[in-house]
């Protein structure tokens, strides 16, 4: 039946969105934390820590873009 496929597709979509929203919220919190860590690293002039923070922030940004949360 054609209708059954549409209902299943709709259910999968509706179940997926809250998880994506929750993940985006967690990522934004992680981004805030990482920005604070980056700020501290910059104040300390700790180049290794700065580089690590920037890498983590880039990964977070990429995932947020993938989730279309920005």
C-alpha cells in the first residue's frame, strides 16, 4: 500500500527531528564551553591549547551545519 509508506516516512521524520534539535542544543552548549576555553587559552598565550580549541570548534560547526541548526 502506498499510504503505509507515507505514514512510516512521516513517523521517521517526526521521530528524527527532536533528536536533531536536542543534538543541536548540546552542540551549542559545547560550543559555548569551547569558546570560553579558547578565551582562556588566548589569555594564557597557550598556542597548543588554542589550536586544539579551534579544531574542536570547527568540528562542532560542521556538525551544526550538517544539522542545519545555524
